[in-house]
C-alpha cells in the first residue's frame, strides 16, 4: 500500500471520528516527556548560556525520539504481519491530524453566537486561544475563531499530511513533536527565551513550505466557493509577512481576503494588551457565518491537498518511479 493511500485513509479516519477521548493520544505522551525534560534541565542548568545550549537538546530528544519510536514500532508490527503495520500507521497518522477537532471547536463557538449566548461563546473560544476572552464582543469572538481555524489549517492538517507523504507516520509524528514543543516552550518571554529558541525556530522551518502551499490552495478554494479569490491573493502578497509568525500570516491573510474581513488588531494576554498587524480590508462587518465559511475553506483545502497527493502518487506509480 503506497504512502499516499495510507495518508488518505488516515485523513478520512480523522474526518470521521477525530480524536476519541478513550484512545491514548501520542501528543499527550509528548507533552509529558517535554515537561519532564524541562524540569530535569532546569534542575541542572541555571545560566542563560546553558539554557540556550540545552534548548538544542529538547528537539533532538523529543523529535528524534518520536520518529525513532514510531519507526521501531512499525518495523516490529511489519515483522508480525504487514497489514498490522499498515493499520497502525493509518491510526498514527490520523492522530497527527485534527480536521474534525478544529471543525468541532469552531462550530461550538458558532452555535453559541447564533443562539445569542455571548458568555458561552467566550468560554468556547477560551478553550482554543491563549488570549483573554471575558470581555470580547461578537465581532471579536468571530475574529478570534476565524484566526484560530485559519492558522491551524497549516499546523493541524496540511503540515502533518505533508510530512506523512514524505516519511509516513514516523515523520508525521516527528512534525507533531516539533509543533508540541513550540506550543509548550517556544515563547519569547523571560522563562522560555533561551530554553525554547531552538524549538521555535524548528517549528518555523517545518511549517515554511506547508504554510505557503496552504495560502495558494485557499485562493483556489475561495474561487471554487465564489469568494473573492483575487482579493485573497492580493491580501496574501501584501499582508502575510506582517504577522509576527513567518508562517501564520499566510493562511490568515488568504482567509481575510477571501471573505472580505479584517483580521489582527488588539488582543489581551493575561491583562496585557498586544497589537497584531491588520490583515485584510474591512469590506463588511464580521459575522458568525464567517466561522462557518472558514471551516468550509479549511475542508476544501485539506481535501484538495490529500487528493493532489494521491493523484501525484498514482502518476509516479504508473510511470514506474515508485513501487
């Protein structure tokens, strides 16, 4: 079974069942490992220079360990029976994707907004963003949700699929380890500036190509769904690099341009105001349906990418380039 078929099966599995709570999730294990390593490092290292050097150790152990464990497991299962390895690889890749979880989180906010329950919508948004949500009005709740869904098209769908296509479950899990490291230690604050620098840079590198592929596919998806594809493309070219992240601005600006809304602005983190550059033009006020439109674009892009990978793989197989 080719990697592209395994990848497609994993994507469909995630679309159908997502991440059941009863199933142990690799990311939880990664999180425990990162926390344990951080505590061990901080017990032994106390200087900024030492923490910076130790910052290189975290990705080597966590990312390398995730790859090695997945590779060893699949080799062992293949020795027992090839189809046991294939089935396990499908499940492992599916755990690195979060299309259903992202949709469910976005729609939870959408339903509360449509019901007129702002406090409940704020609580649902607070489950998926780091910013303070207690005082947000409806347009700001919509903005936070759209930004989160758009940004995570890369982190939660396209990047895992991209690395699964290249290296199967081991590389997809290695990417998820990179992303988990960044979410836990990749902050530019006093606590993690030195320890988390390598994890943050590695995440930037890992998402560089997938983010730009995602922006291009979002423009195509905007055209398919009769949004403004031209404005989406222009917004990416003009605004994507204004985002503090070298990658997140690409999907966010593509969505903003497609829908005719403006993302970015002031956010509050633990009581501290922070301004993020605007992306897009405020052609019209934001409304709850923008969440639904963003989710639809998300599924269009993820299906487009999975289908493209399958098509390319089939072509390579027909030409005898792969077996």
